[in-house]
């Protein structure tokens, strides 16, 4: 981790941020009470057991959040993109982190001081409502993923994970290649399956002409068929 004087505008002024409900004065106050840090690909941003010190916003990059399960196997529970919050549940629950966040690519995370954030939330109820809406939406999606990962078969789980990655990170300029390059192990950990099953199923999708694989790059050739596989479960 390298602390630098990064600009917090991307998190606080972004039109997609919960902070759009703030006044200019409130935004400037938060900007005076934040720190930003650069994380190299593969570097831990926070780990299970750490105490959160503020609201962490991903300004640049991509992050995976995972829990370690039986036998040390990872289960990816969230994937984050700018300008999303990471590690917020523990902050508001006043608990230590119960998962670990790792940078999938070079990333910048900004931490807004907890006391400063709470001060603004108390003075501007709209921010509190905006934050609650954001977290409620995230909880709804998390509940959906829980059902998916426990009830769908391997093909359905993997198909949904690829669609999820496409919806989260979008496409490259060719409008087919998913704009995130995960290892086969990460694809497996996102889909609640073994790495060997993920490799086998990806190969099967490629043989069926649903996707094309080039190293870690995955190109969706037939989105409708991928969606059918996901829907069939």
C-alpha cells in the first residue's frame, strides 16, 4: 500500500455516488477528512479480523472480497468497481471485518474518516437515507446470489457468474470481451465450484460456441444462450 495525495473527487463528486445529496460545503468537509492509498494487483486492502477505520470507497480499479472456508478454499462474496463501497458492513455494524478485500488490478481506495462521515449523516438525513438505499440494494443482490449458488447446477452457476461479471464491469471495445480478467480459480470461487469443474465447464461453453477463451480473457459470443443456461439453472 502506498499513501498518496489522490483526489477524492471521483468518489465524492461522482454522479453515481450516494454523496450527490450533499451540499458543496458538506462535500468539501468530507474531502478534508479522507485518505487515499494505492494498492498493487494482488495486494490486500483489508483482511478478516481488521478493524475498519472509515468508509472505504473504491476510486480506481477492481476488488474481490472473499471469505476463507473449509480447507482454506476461498468463496468470493462480492466484486467491487468504482465508485463502490467496500468493507462498509463491518464499519456500520461496529465489528471487525469478516472477509478480506484484495485488489484484482492496480487500485486506489479512499477512506472517509468515520467520525466525519457520521457528523455529516447526522446533519443531512438525506445522506443517511441514500446510504441505507445503497446497502439495501446490495443486500438484495447478495440474497439472490446466495440462492443461486446453492440451488443452480454447475452450468447455471457459471453462466450466471459470467453474466454478473459482464453486467458489473462491461465489455472491452469489441463489445464481447468481459472487461475483467480472472484466474480460473477466481472464476471457480465466484461460482461456488472447484477449479477443475470451472475449467471443464468453461471449455464446454467454448465448444458449444457460447464463449471464446484466450488466456484469462473471456469473450461472450452468444449472450442469449448464456442467459438461457443461467435461467435453466
